[in-house]
């Protein structure tokens, strides 16, 4: 039983810490984009529009790099 | 002669829609898509060889000439041209601030034998440098830039990530310090982010002064563009896609785009490269299969009209590629930013 737990733990650690190529993390671009948009909430008018465009620009660049 | 088979599948359970499927010929389905039928049997497996260029983490990788390619390393702020023997030919270090600033590079191309052009998301700019890194020209583009190619006439063709009506078309020509929209039509999507992604084109110049531009996402569509005085002649092209990916054709994700949606969308052109001597286009797309938990990529070798010549499946997962015509091989950067050399010279699996 102890050996089984040890093997299971080792397998879990291997999966958890294995390097992940970025292709599986397209959703990270979306999350970063949403966070960026949230960060502009206190801006007003033209400043907010330009900040949102910058967020979109970063998002599009992120997606292109990951796909 | 094309053979047509019409299948009518009746619903077998309540709620199952009626499927009407028409299969016509080897290459073109009734819906007008250029499917590569029997892809899994036709694709040539390729064994790649790891190579060391003395640099890591390339941001951009692009074919330059028949015997060279260029690498932009954003971490080192360095642009280097390599010969197809993998030796560095020249290298420059660029700035991220000041008049010649390159921040957020999206695309790079060599311009004649003397300059390099870079599209930068920082400031939405075109920056042209000489090979010593001195500034030649900059241009505020007024739109988010996606890709750039240098024609044999010394003009730059630039494609945008369109935001609303900016710009009005999918290609802008830069020559003599002037920007001119060329009549490459947009596709329309409701959501702003999906619309931007769905209209990104990769572009490569042909030897005769024209260019081929291919949609990166969702729609297997492309254009042959021939710039001339006063505008351009633009012809639509269909991009070949493995039959395994047929279900993804024209699938449009819903914002916000989740990981699950990213895994299922069509990517007609993850990367693109040219053999100008043979007038052939090399497209990287998803094969529809899985490679070690990641989408497997295939390299489609086509003529200038995107008619398929051969399909290759390298044994590494990659998104960046430059074709080296003289070596009949592609230099690729894998998902961990390591370089590999992949021979692409067989026509079919019997070779």
C-alpha cells in the first residue's frame, strides 16, 4: 500500500511539474485579457478606450504566439 | 472526373438533426472546401534533427532567401540572419525605446540586401533598420500590425489585426513613405476579438512581385495579390486542410475563448514560408491529430495556387518555421523554443 501511494505521488508530481508547451494554455491569453480590461476600469473616456485597445493588442499577440 | 456521392442520414433518435453530406471528388467537398482526403495515408512522416544555433527562445523565425533565414530574439533584442549551414551571417541589436524602438515585435522580414523591416505592437509601428541597427524609417500604421512581407519590387505588404473599421481592408502597401490600402476583403464576425483573430492574414511574397496571404484562424481561405499602380488584383484561393480537421472548418468560437475552444478551432496557417525558386508555398497547420498531448502540426507543400503537392508530419511539435530551399528542409522552433532541422523533400510516402 505504501509503495502504491509513493508511486501515485511520484506520478502526480511528474505530471504537475512537467514543462507544458504553451499550446495548451490559450485560455491564459483570455484570462490575462480579462484582467487587463479589469485594470482599466478606473480610467475614463478616451483614456479607457486606448487602454482597452492596448489590452486587445496584447491578447491578439498572445493568441498568435500560442496557436 | 469527379465522383459524387449523396448520403442522407435519417435521425435515429429524437433531437438528432438530419445530416446531408455530399462528397465530391478527391479534393473539393461540396461546401467548397479543399479537403485533403486520406490525409493520414498520404502524409509523409518526417524525422527531425535537433540543431543548435547558439540562441534560444526565438520570438520570430522567417525565411529570408534561398539560402538563409532570420531569427528575432526578443529577450536579447537581437535580429540575426543565418545561412542554411546554420552559421550566423550578421546580427544587430535593436532598441526598445527611442525613435528606433521595437517593442512587441510581431513580424520581421529582410528588405533587399541592406535592411530589415519589423512590425511592432508597441506604438503600432513599422520600423526599418539597416543591418547595423541604424534607423532608416518608421511609420505609425494606425492599426495593430500582424504580418509583413517584402516584394521583389521593394514594397512592403502589411496585414493588420483589424479593430472595427481600422483599417478598411486586410492589406496595406508601404512604398515611398506612403501607406495605401489594397482591396483584400474582410470577413465579418460579431465579437470584436473573434473578428480580429478571424481576419489575421500571414503573407509571403512571390518571385514575380505578387503575394499569397492566408487566414491564420477559422476559415481556410487565402488570396493571391498582385499589386499594381493604383491598387491590386486580388483573387481568392482555397487552403487545403486535412480531412481529419473537417469538423473544425469555419467553426467560430464564442468570446471569451476558452482552452477547450482553442483546441478545436481551425488554424489554416500557423506559419508560412516560401520556395520562390520553385514558386511553392509551405503552410504549417494542424493535422487534426494529437502529438504528446499537443495538436500535431503538418507542413503542406503547395504550388502558388495552394494546390497540394505533398504533406509532411514532422516528429516535433512546433509553431515557427522557415523553409530552406537549397537544403530542401525546414528549420523549426519547437514548443520549448529549441531548433530542429526537418527534411521536406519526399513527394509521397513511397519516396
